[in-house]
């Protein structure tokens, strides 16, 4: 039985929380840290994320690992109740499919893009990110992606390399609108 499952709209708040965990770990120091730690975007993004998760046939997929349940004694019923911590996710992996005119090696032009991989700090080193990546890569294959792209932190690069990713020269540029 896999610990990974496809995220549902009920997971949207946790996806946003774990995305912030990822952002905070990438921009822990330096001038970008203050700008990236702004969480004002969470509320506005919530409805969008819920809608994306509600469309299982869309071009957006999130795979998650639930935090292991550690029940706490309840008051009165005698049955343990899940703690607030246990209702949280431990890890997430999120990706999208994009289309570009085909080329050699990818004539259909379908490209997967991994843009959020995050594990709560106290849940790391348990294989959750690898299991989530394997599920997402399977989804990309099922959907016909000819390649998958991602940006890797130095800490995560060994995981991605073990899954077959290779570093490429990157001529990327960005314009914020």
C-alpha cells in the first residue's frame, strides 16, 4: 500500500502551506527572503488551487503524503481523536502539463513541469518526496509527456539525479507582470 495519494480540493490549504515551506527553505537568507516570505497570496490562491484539484482530467496534479496519525486522548468519548498535527500533510509534489510545438525527442510537444516539492522539516528523510515524485512521473507518462522539467535546489539535486534528471544549460529569463 502506497503512502502517496492524489490530492483533493480538501487538501488545498495544506498544499499552500507546504508550498510556503518550500519557498521559505529556498529563500531562507538574502534580499529575496523578505519578499518571498509574504503570505498575503495564500487567501487569493486558495480558490484557484481548489478548482485545479477538482479537475482530475486537467493539466494540474498534486500528490501528497498524509502526516502519520498520532492520536491524542479525547475529552469524554474514550476514543482517541486525531491531533491537529495529524490532519496535516507531511509532503507534496505538484506538477503541470504544458504544450509546445513538438520537436525531435518529443514530437507531441507535451512537457511536464514539476514546480513544488516540499516536505515538512520534521518529516524529512522518510522517502516521501521520492514516492511523490515517482507518482507524479507516472502521471506525466500516462498523460503522454515527452520530457519533464524542474528547478532543483542543491539539497534536492541528488534525489532528482537518482530519478534520471540531468542538469542542463539554462538560458531561461523571466519577466514579472
